């Protein structure tokens, strides 16, 4: 039997050519070196790195979008607030809010119009620039003004609220009769005795403890009793005495302690036993009233 014919040998395959075909390239021309694939590889790495950086930046922008929005809202709010403050201050200090009228509230014994005229120097002044020292200097010339407050009513009105001093009586002197309040402040002086003001006969003058007690006593009196008092005398802070002018009745008050209670007890006692039939009321001990 004849031996089988030999199998044909596998064709010789050029590996470089196969690699070239698999990558889309033909066989490498003669004389071409291997540098270009190496350069192409580095370029691919660089491109990949750049793409990765871009992706990271995009991802960071996506994760920080809320933070950037909050920052934008905050900056916008601050800017709007600053703008509002600047505009408000500019308007407040401009003639748009200048004082065009002054109104005095609380004047009773004082003439409100006279006080307003004394403050006329503030007309035309922007509300925030009203000169309080100038206002004080003008009001000091009115002794009846005890305290005051300024109230701006935009756009153009300035309200001056005053509290007048309460006179308690008159002190006789060489110039006549000087009306004073409980602090001893002279309010006015007239040659004749003012109607309705009791004469104060106080040892030590207006700076004494006796005068301080007299001031507290007179201010505690109900209006109905106070209108009947024609004289208040005191040699010390513990022996204040009132005189009711219609009947000459004496009211022994003592010191200024418990003056509100003493005034209430006196008012009730005068209702039971009127001054026409009484020469003396002693309320120095309000728990035990003596009538004589």
C-alpha cells in the first residue's frame, strides 16, 4: 500500500501584517519605523486624561449647582438690601422729608402757638437732621416745660409733646408773688397774688426738706380740696399745715408719709363734717382722725 500523500504546509503569516490589518492599517511600508504607534498611544492617553478632567468638572458643577444657586440668591439679597438702605437714607436726608410744620401737644398753661414759633428754626430741616440741642435751648426759655419728646411724622410734620410743670403755690418776695412747682422752679412772678394759688410759708425756702414735704402734700390733694387751700405752712418736714380759706379751718398734716391715704381720709371726713362746722382736722395719724 502506498503511503498517504503529505499534508500541505500552513502558509507563513506575517504577524505585523495581521496586526496592521486588525487596526485598520495595511502592511507597513518599507523603511517605516515603529515611532508612530508609540506617538499615537501617548496622544490617546492625553485625550483620555483631558476627557476625564472634563467629566470631573461637569460632575462637580452638577453636585454644586444648589450651593451656587444659594450663593447667587444670597448675593442678590444683600445687594437689594444695600440698595434699599442707600435709597432710604438718601430720601430721608433729602428735602423730600424736610420739616414743613411743627405741632406742640400737651400745652395747657402755655400758648402752643408761641412755642411753635420759638421752634421755627427747624423748618426746612430734613427729619434726621433736626437739631435737638437747638430745640432744647428754645424750650428752656419756657419755665413751665418740665419734659418734652420729639416725634417725627413723615413726610413733613414734627410733633413736640411737652409735659408742663404743676404749680403748687406762690412764694411771697420783694418782687411780688412767684409761682413755683414742687421742685422749687420759678414759673412766673406777678405783683399781685394769682387767683387759686395758695401762699407757701416754708422755713428754709425752696431748697429745704420742709419745702420738699410741702410739694408732696399739695400734689397729693384731690382737686376739690386743693381748690379750697389758701395757705400751706411748714417749719420742718414733719409739721405741714394747710389752711382752708373759705372757713379758716386748719388741717394738720404732719409729714409727707402716707399722703395719698391722708388725702382720702380727709376727703371722707369733710363729707361727714363739713369745714363750716369744724375748726381743725388732724390727719397726721390717718388711722385716727381728730376733728375739733
